[in-house]
């Protein structure tokens, strides 16, 4: 068998790049892969750096008044660290808990848009980024795990925010029960939103500082707190 001519070999090697670049889909996939790889590398470096730094914010997931009682102690120890309470107890209940503990309230914010654990992150990622938070202490309960922890690590981690879980001990029989189906679905949509949220930033129009709560007005219209709070 005769060897291929030099001319034939040259034309073959010259042709293969054109075969690649003649396909827009291949170009798009290569570009997407390069972009995703670069983003993952940069974000991983940012997370490693954030993990070594101080906590920039306390993030309380609503669902139990004991979490809000717990964060009052953190507020006294770290008065300059902002506290974000996502769809927690009624405003006057939180106000009374902070007053009873003599904890500072000027750095406490109440977000009232969330209706689920996913919403806790959906609405508050933009706010945490606005505060330039790089490391957050996530305050929740053991009955909320591992779903809340995994969602936080995926969604906040996608924005370079390191998550440090802080688990509050509950008393009595918890009202919520975690299931693997619910956890799997929430983790799956968290992965999708981690990508989408890079370009889309929803905002909650109902975020107020705790210092703006008018306790006299609330007392006139009436309110009810969880019995474990022992405030009213």
C-alpha cells in the first residue's frame, strides 16, 4: 500500500478545523463549556476565600419562634452584624422578643414575601448580595435539615456566599416533616435557579427594618404569638 501523499495529509489537517467551526451548535457548546468552567473556577476560589472570613450576616429561616429567640443572643454578641429574618413570626412578636432580651434592633430586617423554603432564598439572595455578604450563618432547626442546608449551599454558594449552618434546638413535637421527595424536588429546582439567578434578580417589596414596627398600632388591632415565645 502506498503512503498518502504530503499534499493529501496537508489538506486533511487543514480541513478539520473548518469542519468544526462550520457547525454553530458545536461553537455554542464549546463556548458554553468554557464559560461554565471559568465561572465554576472563579466561584470556587471566592467560596474558599469566604469560608476563611468572618460571618457577614445572620440569616433566619422562618418556621419557629425559637429561631428568633436564639438570634437575639447573637444580636447582643455581634451588634454590627445585620440580621435577616425571612417570613418569621408576626412583626410585633419579633419586636417583643428583642425588647425582652434587650438586644439591638437597628440591624434587623424582616422579609415578608417568602411562602416556602425555596422562596427564603429566591427573594433574599439579591438583598444579601446588596449587603455584600460573603459568609452567612444560616439559622434553622434540625427538622428542617438536610433540605434547607443543601438548598442554601447550592443557591447561596452559586453567588460566592459561604453557608455556616447554626441549628436551633426545638422543644415539643415539630409541626413540619421532611420527605425525600420534597427534598429532591427542591434541590433540583435550586440547581436550575442557581444558574438563572445569575442574570435574573427578583426583589421583595415587603422588607422592613424591625425598628419600624409600631407596637402600639399592633396592640390596638391585636396579634398572637407562638406559645413558646412567651410574649404577648
